[in-house]
C-alpha cells in the first residue's frame, strides 16, 4: 500500500505549485491520476517502461491493452511516430485539443510496453487545463488509460478514482467532475476509409463532415461478443465498464421498452432481488423499483453521456443486485453511450418491438 496524496486543483486555472508536485512524481516514474475533459486518466511517463509497467499493475490491466499517449504540443506527435498522414494533420487542426485519439505508426523511441508490442501508438491532446499543465510541467508525453481498475466504469470524479485506486497510486489531482463523461473516440487512419475503433466524445458525424466516409469497426456497434483480430483493436475483447450488479439492457421502441422493464421489475422483485432501473427523464415516472435513476433527457445525449458512469457506480453504492437499463438513440454521443451500456451488460441485451 502506498499513501495516495490528493490535491484539489482549480479545473480551469490550476495552481502551478500543485502541478509541479504532480510533475515531479511523473518524472520520477510515479503514477498520478488527473482530470481530462472525458474521464480521469492515470498518468505515467510514456517513455519510461518501468513507470508504464507500474501503471498496468496498479489498474490490474492486461498487458496487451495499450494506453493512450497524451501530449500538449503537436510537435510531440512527430517525435513519437514514423509518419503523419495528411488526414491526421487535418484532424489534429480541427479536433485537438479534444476527445479524439488517432492511431499512428510508432517511432522506435516509444517503449514496447507502452504500445503493448504493437507497431502503432494511440495519441491525443486533451482539452483540460489541468491535463495540459501537467504534461507541460512533466516535460514528457504521458501514457494515461482511464484511472479505474480494469473492467470497472471509468471515473468521472476524483472520488471514483479513489474508490478503485486509493493506496495503489501516488497522487490524484482533484479537478471536480469531468465534462464529457465518456472516453475519447479512437480512430485508425491506416485504412481507407478510416475506421472508428472506439466511439467516444467526438461524434462520428463530426468526423464524417471532415473526412467524408468513416467506417465503424464491427465491434463498435456489436450487440453480442465479436471476435476481433488482436492487432487492430486490443482493448475491445475485454468486458468493461461493468458495475458489480448484473446489467440488463432493453432496447427497441420506447413504449415496448417501458413495458418490458416493468415486467422484469415485477418478476425480479417477486424473487426478492434488489432491482435498480436506469431510466430517462421522459420515462422515469413509469417505474417503481428499489432504486430508480435518470440518465437525463432522451433529447440531450450529451447530458446522458456525462451521467452514465457516475450512475453505474451509484447503483453499486446502493447495493442493487441487478440494473435494468433503457437503450438510448444511437446518434451523436448516443453511439458511445450504447457501446458502453452493451459492454457493461456483457451483451445481456433484450430487443423488444
Ligand atoms: P483507456 O486508456 O482505458 O481509455 O483505453 C485506451 C483504448 O485505446 C483501448 O481501447 C485501447 O485498445 C485503445 N488503443 C490504445 N493503443 C492502441 C493502438 N495502438 N491501436 C488501437 N487501439 C489502441
Ligand atoms: Mg479504460
């Protein structure tokens, strides 16, 4: 067990002193959790193999699932990669800093452990004053997966980070709740058309406006377990985002979804199971269960994305046995939300019409 230092920072104007403390830890090979605009990341010096190995261990993360490398200056991309395609230049200009991760051919300077032995490296520039200040003060690119134990919902506050990692990491910079709430979109430009490996904070519709055709990897929209080739999409094989409770996702026409969920609540409660329902503002009044929570309005998928991981964790704090969740529209951030919900359910999906 380590002592995990927690420092509160102003999310838009962090104190240089506190950032310097965190940067000192990174430079010495330590682990610092910090807010980004998507979720909290757990950072280590990306070019220090021992630090990155410690990062995998702290999270219990399988070694074949590489983290994203975070930078604060576009020039760093040229140091970490062999080749920067013209489409990447276009996207970096348009979307960075922001929730878009690009896959590049890596330079030999990047240690094997940082890329899990792949020939590619995932890079992004976060849009958060704390993250950018930390990278700048550390003087190195920072490898940062989400700051949760592998398999758990990603953390959107320092409290979530501590629930999973207190005593396992050196420090948390507490900059309050994160704005977007789901992770970055991961885009592979090595194929034509480019392919989204993970839907996230940058909507696919926005990428299509700039690039024209953009495909979705079959896994992005999968409704059941899909076999994926190792090299292209390492993280996709793992169950993810899952609370301790069993999750059931009900998708389809809204009135049918409501009816199905009411029926499920009834049968679970007759068995004495403690039931949680993940509803929306428009539907919440229909349900009577042990714990009922709303993700937000079905017309505000941005708010739904922001609330998703926090609510999944709250069901665990309330000790429910099963969470029954409503599907939301698959557009804009809804694609990322549904991808996370389907994975959280372990593809325990009921389709109704
Ligand atoms: P996390 O760091 O927990 O947000 O997860 C990082 C995501 O980026 C995982 O889904 C990884 O599989 C993905 N990723 C990281 N590096 C690569 C890469 N070189 N090629 C494809 N996907 C990657
Ligand atoms: Mg993660």
